[in-house]
C-alpha cells in the first residue's frame, strides 16, 4: 500500500491517534510516520487536538514499586549490575579522566586563542558522549565557543547556547552557526545569565534563535562547567 | 501535583535529555498520576498498567532529546507515548473492560464558568467546544475509543450497533472535529 496523502492521511492519522487503527494497519502507519515528516506533522496536529481529553481524567496514584523499577531499568543502561553507588562512581571516574585528557589538549590548543587562562571551560558533547566543541570564558568579557564539527545534518538550523542554572529555566546566551569554527560572545562573568550555572547546553533552533526565549528544538549538546581559576 | 505548567514540564524534559536524574524524578512526580490513569483505562488492569507506566518512562528517558517544544506540548507528547504503549500491550482477546459510559458522555460536561482569557484560548477549551458540536452518537463512540482504547469491533459490541454504523460514527465525528479544530486555529496541519 502506498503512503497516504490528503484526506486519507488525515483520516488514518485521526484513527491512529484515537486508537481505533489497530494491528498491522497501525504498525504500517507507524513506519510511515517515521519516513514522512509531513505525515508526522498531521499526526502531531491530531495529538494536539485530541490529547486534552486525557487531561480531564482524574489522576490515579501508581504504587512506589513502579518508580523503583524505572530507576533500575535506566540505571542498568550504564552498567551491567543494578544501579549502585559503586557503578555511579566508576562512571564518574571514567568521565572525569576523559575530561582531564580533553582539558590537557585544550590548554595546549588555547595558546592560539585569547590570552591567559580561562575562568571556566565546558566541553560540549552529544548524548553519545561525542565531543563537538569547547566553550571557554575569558576575562574580561569573552566567551568563546569553538566548534570542531557541525551537529547532524540540519543546515537550516542554528545552534543556540544555553546556560543551565542549578534551579530554574535555561537562559540563552545567543545563537551561533552550525558549522566548524569559533564564535565569540561578549558577556562578563558577573552577568546574571551565568549566575548559578552548572552546565551549558546547545539546542537546534530556527535561524535567529528560539522565538520563545526557551529552547524549542531538541537539546543536542551539553557539558558541565569546569571552573579553572577564580575570576 | 504542584507546578505542572507546560513550561516547567518542558524544562524538566530538557534536563532529562541531558541525563539529569533529579529532573527526571521530578517529571515522574508531576505526571505519573495522569499517565497512570490514562493507561489504566485502556489496559483495564493495574499490573498491566504498571508495566505500561514503566515502559512509558523508560521511553521518555531514552527519547527526551527527541522532544521538540515547538512541535508539541510536553504533556501531549507524554500522553501519546503512554497511549501508544497501552494500545500495543492491550490484550487482543480481552474481556471488555469496565466501561465508564458517564465519562465519555460527560465529555461536554460543565466547564468552570469564569474562564480567563488563557483558558478560553487553550487547546483543551477548543476541543471541548468542538466535541460539543458533535452528534451524541459520534461523541460517545469517540470518547469510548479514546478513554478505553476500544477498537471498532469492541465499540460495536459495547454499543450493540452494527460495525459499519460504528465506523461511520467515528469517521464522521473525527471529520467534524477536524473542521471545527481547524476553524478554531488549533493545529495548522489539520487543514486540507
């Protein structure tokens, strides 16, 4: 069967979201959603249309064992055994030593950049831990983002850099092109946007950046902030 | 349930994408009862609904970075995951669940009188108004399918109507919803 368009696509998407599209027809339709972004948008529109019905249902408290099971299942992904402190610390040690190697390379490389030691650095990595760039803060007011490769194949998107504070919503530091190279953002280390920052993150946004002052695209990169010297 | 504003949930989802365990725990805290209620209606039994809730949140943890706030509201995205998982897992040869006809019938029940401007413009309000425009048979079939995950043949059995009639009610009801929602500007992709 060919992928549906027009009214047929609307009708199938509606029954898919409603739940009356079942069995093999449902599975086939799910495959099409993955292949066809126009169809995915129709499904998303039906979801936005119908899901508010679910908000009318009174909540039902699940038992505590569900959360324990969820934690066990997501913990096992990073270690063979059940999530434990030992596993956590081993993972942390591995990450920390990886960061140390990157930092060492970074300092060597830094001699070509703005003068002096940075105040802090952050390595921007994908969720698969592939590094894509390094952010470094230099006094008096230079934040340099050095991208070593573009993210994915989204040529029509820009990257937006966000400060993730300990509490509260991400704060935008501005946009940068999704390509290899340096971007300089002028900001002082006492700027309120960087107050309480624990990590930096990058989202894919339309050209010019998020229209809503919050991330609208997926968070593709992130990295914890490592202080280097006192500002 | 404390702060479940879409902005707050989107923030927690963004942090979950960054592998922030504490944010993920807060996300679970804020949404578990709603998602559990949705699954429980569809699968009909608690052990199965617990399994669905587990799968749903493992899925959310694994796919949080695919969530794009520009495309859907956080709760819509999460409801869709929970409903899809429920529909996957629901037993084909099940007995019909205890059906809450009142719930489906009350889809157009009273809304609070003094709606502020935000509420009036919300998707929930638009849907409510559009459901109100349907014929009772159409609304009932759509409500039962949505809340209890009934298939066409289960709907026919429960409503004691011929299968073809029930399919027509669902199809026509959805068509009218589509026209109405598009007219009210909910979802640009519902236009033809």
